C-alpha cells in the first residue's frame, strides 16, 4: 500500500473522527448507489469479504445474502417505487450482531418506507414473523436536536431471536413522490463483487421518455429476454440476473470505476445546474434582508477578501453542520434567514447562507459539487447521484477562491486534500465552465514540528512530553479529531498518536489548542510514561532516537508491459522538523550515530545527533520542495528514500558505570 507522506500516527485519525468529506451513503430511490438495504449489516459483511478476498483460504463470512431481488418502477412525473426482497443466511455470532437491526433512511416529505415482511427461519425448524411493534420510525440521529429537519428519518426493525445458522428474510418498499427535482429522476447501481451476494436479481420498469439515457456496463449485460419482456409503446422492462459463489474468490472481480447501470433524465449538465440553482441560490431580496447581519460580521473599511474571510469564519464556525449526506433534503435549502436564526444547517443550507451574506459585498458565490472518488466527470451523463460533498467558491479578484464551510474547523481557503485535483461541478450564476479541476492550493506553507522532552530513570522507565505544531493537511485531520472528540476523551486520541509513534506507555495528560482558532497552527501536547522502556542489565544497550518515523511515498514501481511510467507524486510541499532531548541517569555515557545530509532539487533531509552530560539530543528535518518528479528519476528518488530510511534505523548505544561495593577491611 502506498505510504502517505505524513507521520504514521495520522492513519489512526479517521477512526476517532470521520473521513473528511465522505458522509455515509444513503439508499435514495432516485439516486440509488446500492440496492442492498440494511446498510449497517451488509456494509460490514462486504468489508469482511474484501478482507477475505486477499487471503488464499477465505474464511466463512458472518452472513451471506443468498438472494437479493430489487424491482424499481419509475413514472414519467418523477415518482418511483422500489421493492427489495432479501434472504440472508446467518453463519455466526458476528452475523447475528450485524443484522440485529435493519435501518432504512428516508425523507418523509417525499418518501415513504414500508416493511411488510421480516421473517426468521430457525435452523432447528419453524418460522417467526417479526411483529409491527418491533418497527420504529424516528428522526435521523443527526437531526434529533434540529426541529426543522424532523422529516429526515430512519425506519428501523429490531431483530430478536436471531441465531447462527438461521435465515433472515425481509421485504422493503420505498415510494417517492413530489421530489424537489421531479419530474427528473436518476439512478446508479453496481452489482456486488465481494461474494456476499450469491444470487442477485435487478429489474427496471421504465417509462418511454425522449430525454432518458440508460447506460449499461458491457461486462454485465441485461438478460436477453429482459430487454423486450413486457415492452409496450409507453414502457419497457429490463432485467439482470447474476449468480456467483457465496464465498469470495481469492482474486475477486475487478473494482468498477463506474456504475454497472446508470439512468438519468437530465438532458445536460447545464440543465441540472439550472435546476439546482433554483433550489440553492439566494434571491436578491433574501440577500438584502441580511444586510445588517452581514455588516456586523466585518469591518466597513475591509476589502472584499477580508470580508469574505470574516463571513466564512462565521458561517463555518457559528452555524452547526448537520451530518447529513448531500441530497438528503432533495438538494433543497432553507431560506437563509431561517438557517441564521436556528444556528444549524445542512451543507446546502450553509452554502445558501454564505451566498446571501456575501452577495452584499462580493460574489456571487457558487456551489461546487464533488465526489471523493473523482466521479462523475463532464464526459458522463448528467446526474447528481455520486456527489458526496458541497464546496463553496467565490472570485477574488480574478481567481477562484474555494472553501469548505462544512467541517467547522477548516482554516479559510483550506479544502480537504482528497478533493484537490478532482473534477468539480460548478452551480451558480455567471458560470463559464460547469466543470473544473479543483485547484485549491493551501493558503500557507505546510509544516509539522514535533518536539519531545524525555527522561529515562534508573528503573528503566521513560517519561516524555510530546508536542506537535501543525499547519496544512495534517493540521486539518488533527483539528477534526479533537473537535469531534469530547475534551474528557482527548487522552484517547493522544493514545493513538503515541502508539503510532512507537510509545507503548500510558497517557497521563493531553491538551490541544482550540480547534476553532484557525488563524494559528494547531498544537497538541501529551505526557506519557512507559515502564521498563530499557533493561539496564543488558549489554550493550541500544535505544532508537525517540522520534516519529517520517512517512515518505513508496519507491516507484516498474510500469506494466506497454504502460507508460507515471509521475512520482510527492504531495504538497511540506517542511517537517522533529527533535528529541532525553535526560539519562547520571553516570551514563552514550555512543552516538553519525548524522546524515542528503540534498536533491525535489527534497532535502538532514539529521544531527549528540550527547553531553548524560543528555541525548536528536533532530531530523525533511523538506519536500516539489509536488512531483518524472518517472525517469525513480532511481534518484529511491536512493534518497534509502538514505532517509537507513538514517532512521540508527541507534544510540548506552553504557552505565557500575558502582563497586566497598570491601570490609581486615582487622
């Protein structure tokens, strides 16, 4: 797996916070990415299947979908009906836990969900139907404290009495009417390739419309009889039947970069943009109504760029972001005055509020729809189905200024790295190019400074204080982690940082600067103790420099036959400094390693080590200058990488003068 050029600890951050810009998927009927309901169970089973597919002898899955039938009927007015019938074989206790509750998200303002059947067939014989009283209809957890969004809901079924070797069967019907984008509709669907689903049946019942586009993956063609079955002048039915082994194959099928089936009635991206603009862009009257509030947020004498930054800070930090997927409200935003008064909003709401406030001084603002996967693209049929994040763009004075209002703790003009360089669909007035490549460089140099002050005592216990000062992409990850973690649990986040840095001790204290103070670098500090770090009786005694390992991109691999070698991506230019001071017991001497210095036009690296008066010092500095280098310089980069890794493997060798016990004198 390609290493990310950051400290190793950052791979743990998403487990404590969230993957930036990637909210959980929802199975909307009109933007169906997956026809597998009960996402909480099936997603976990699929993840397990992907893990198993990498092994030579795949283990048995916790649960297997023996049958998954999906039938969808679209109407010319944009309405639709989806019926899903699933039969699941539960193999072990993990499968029982995964399917202990089925959850189905919906928006009752334009959707209805019915669950007419939930049945358990026990391995010992007999069947049990789950009673309607086990079905609950509650607000989505993200909107429990948001009265304006009680229509965004979750219908759940609690499954009691499920045991290994039982079979769970359920049927779910979702009906859509009066969607905000009606009469248009769209759908994306990909068949399961993990081995979780043994038999999948998919059926589309479509009206005959002149502007409807249907794309099918040639590798997954429709059934020969399905294309003409039940075909009339007004409608047509298309069916797919797929059967595969319920056990994942060792290699598995290749991951698809595009859906197997996609449908849209939008004739062009311009038409889709016009429809979204009606729902998202504030009117001139709405902007004028917020003049007083906008004026109070910034200085009268400030320039347009400063006013933009001030309004950004207010909307991003003071308006709480509801953790709902893009499109959860049908891409419809509330009036900006309502969002302002309530103090919370969806990503679409926050864009509309920013645009309404900003239009009094600069603008107009545009919405940028983007997907963390890099799809869709301008060359594809127009559909909003795969967008998972909304960015905001304004122009000053002639450049596009991109920002992310939804993270709440992102510095002005900082966009998560997974979106930079991806295609972005621009919606708003006076847009010349509907599609752009997201060009959003960081507004400041990236830097990471780590300082360690440690003490090693005669018992072999290590006590250390570790401090981080971050600016750039890793700063944003840390801000999010601490922002979304209650302060009383900050030690848990710090424990993950310590573990990944090689410290196996116990965190005794952890602090961080205010995640909302985005004008300055983000600072984290923790204290840690590690008993038995060394055993003084061992001779010779060697310890590494107490420094985090620097993560560098993997060495360039050989291009496959016929393929052109790609560029070596070094990432955003970054300056990393790590240093450690270790105080040893009196009487301890140390043999120090030799420092290293390597310079290239794309990066530089230098290290220094010293020992004086029972104190060790170590420092390393890595500075990446270029974003990428040509593939034909792979040998040069690999040599640089080896020099850094060889230096990181060097150790200090310690010696202690043993006190000689005084011998008793003879009389």
